[in-house]
């Protein structure tokens, strides 16, 4: 079966890479500028590392790559692929050679769809500017986002490059004490990508078991 907890953690990351509009003063200009940067791109890719800690101890870490083209995305990590072409979300697990298909607007993770997050951010969170600091030899703005309704995490902390307005790191804080940190290791704007990249093609996965949840 699909490892939904890890998928959920990574999709939290997808939501975090896109920023907000109409948030409180001080944080607002920073977030709006970051949103404009991402919205102006035809596409982009992110290489990232994920570190999960519980009570200060590392419990898991893995790498991933996220490709985004407007409202479509293609995400790989461990032995899994998660993609959304705007109509269908599909989740493929290599170890089981299994894919699950969901309606894009009705799946369990639709609230983390990049476009929906961008358009509805001001409804979902309040924002607070925390400070400036140095991260990976870069000056960054630190901004906290607090959900307005109950979610699996109580705070997102964004680290935004002061010069480029690109997100360098994201930290998710869960009520049980776990902290999930996403560090961007490579950012590539306007990558060449075909529309077919985001759609599931059974011929690309010989012998795959298809679980259609639509």
C-alpha cells in the first residue's frame, strides 16, 4: 500500500514552496515579492533534502526532486512518484509497482495543491515576521505561518533569501513534537518540460497494478 504519512509530509513541502498574498504588515511585502517571483516562472524544479526529528533526535532523512509547471507538479522521493496534471493526481510506489489514481480536486491532499495554496493562503494562515539571520552563508528573512484552522502542524517557518526572494528552507512543527525540515539544495527556473510529464501513462510502468480511486 502507498505510504501515506510520508506522502503527506512531502506534500506539505509542496505547499510551502509557494507564498502568500494579503498577509499582515511587515511579512506581507516579503511574501508578496516571493509569490511574484514564483508566479512569473513558466516552470521550476527544486532539489531538496528532508530531515525529520522527534524530541531533538533525527529519525529519518531523504532526498527529493519537485518539478512545477503552473498548477501541475511532478514529485519524486525514495521509491515514489506523486504527480498532478490538474485532472488526476497519481501516486506510484516502485517497490510494489503500484499506482493509485485520484480526482485532482477530491483527493486526500487537495488542500496542498500548489495553485490552491497560493490562491487561498490568506484564508488559511496568519503570518509574522520573526527576524533576519544567516543561513547557508546567505541572509534570509524568517517568517512564521500559523494555520487558522486545525491542521497536522501548528506552525510553518519559512527562510527566504533576502537577495533572490527564493525559499531556502522550510520547517514544519507538529503538535506531537516532531519537526520536519526541508532544505532546498538546488533551484532551477524555467526548466523545459512537456505537458505529458505530469500525466500517468501506464506504458511507462510495465506490469503496474492500477488502483483507481476516482
